[in-house]
């Protein structure tokens, strides 16, 4: 343990604009092989999962190993959180054992409490409100296609005003690019996050997905019913009719438009097979980039990079 101030990554605005760009640059250097340091040598990351995962678990575990550290997978079924232990107790105990904590959970307040009561860096692997690591991976993917300067990029989000939409708003708030959000009535993003972003970037909201996609450089979507919303699947399928990203819709984007999806994808619902497997899709680069941006975040908050 060190005496330096504890840095958390609970949401994108936890880093300054310069820090966000530096983190993306570090991730790009890690991906290219230009960065070979091992800032987590001898350090341990505790990974708490109350939501199951493929990409989050594997990318954090592999990333910790590649930076010289060790990751511990902690399912809520296997630790005392699952038996009702207060999160503040778990936070204080784990802080005596490990050098950082990543949590993937439902309630944003659990994340905040973990950071408040713990004494080691906490990273948001996902909550129902925010998904900042995914958006950082998306931003790296956008930079790979359009260059490091994101200010002139037009991003379209089509679908639920969920944790992805909220985190895109936070990214626009910090980096100033244009963001168009298309969602059905009743599925708006978090009102406070939306209003904050409006004060710093050109934010367009609409109930017409075609309006959002037309002329956009980045077209992004997600499943209509996220984890924990399975009972709403039938209603959401009806409410989101017309929100499927099709080849025809992609053609209305800019001539350089790319398609992103955080996965898992339901082909034939929010996106067609032709789009996700098509020439404009950057979904697999985006998935890989979770590894690199999370390594950069861990190097920054846990390793002092």
C-alpha cells in the first residue's frame, strides 16, 4: 500500500479531460505492444460479481495478469455479501487484503458505498446506471477509425436510455462531441446526467432512430432488455419496434459510419445479422479494447502510471 491519494473510476467524469485522453493513449500503446511495464507487479485485484459476465471477467482477469498482478473472482454467492453482510464491512475487510476492487453489480449505491468505506481504488465494471469501462473501449475504437481528436465525431445511440446511454452522455460531457440519442417514450436516460451533458456538448434527443443515425459517424445500440429486465422482454420488444439497426439504416449514416455494440447481441432484434457481421461493424475490435482500456485504468488508479 502507498500513501498517495486513492483514485477511483466510478464514472467517466472521475477523470479530467486530459486524464481521459491520456488513458486512451496509454491503452493504445498497450495494445500496440509499445508499453511493457508491469505496474501491478505483486498487486491483487478483487473482482466482485453480482451480475454474470463474459467480457468483464475475462478482460479484467487477463489484464491484471498481463500487468503483473493477480485477480480474484468473488461471486456474491461465494462471499458474505450474498448472506447479507453490509457492503461497508466488505469494503473495509477487502481493503486490508487487496490493492484494488472492481465490482459489477446492479445498484449504483453499492459501488459508491464500496468506494466510500474502502481504502483502495474501486473500478466500476458495470451498474444499472453506468458502464464507463465499456464506453472507454468504445472511444478507443472510435479513435482507431477517426483519429485521436473526437470533437468532430457524431455519435448516435439507438435504444434504451440505459447505463450505456448515460455513460455516452458522460463522455460527451467531458470530451465535447455531438451525441444523438434515439429512444422510445418512457425510456429516457437519467435526467440529471442528460442535463449536465447538455451544458457542455451538442446533445440531440429524439424518438426517431432514423433522425439520430442520419449523417452519424458512429451508430451504437444495445439489447432492448438488459440483465434483470427479462420479465419486461415482451413489452420492450413491442415498445422498440422500428429501433432495429438495419443495413438500410446504416447507409443513411455518414460515408465513414461504423457500427458498435457492447454485446451480447440479439441478432434480428436490436441489430440485423448483416450489420453486425458487415463491413461497417467494429464490434470485435470494440470487445478487444475492453482489455486494453481496463489495463490502462488499472495502471493509473492502482499502479500510479
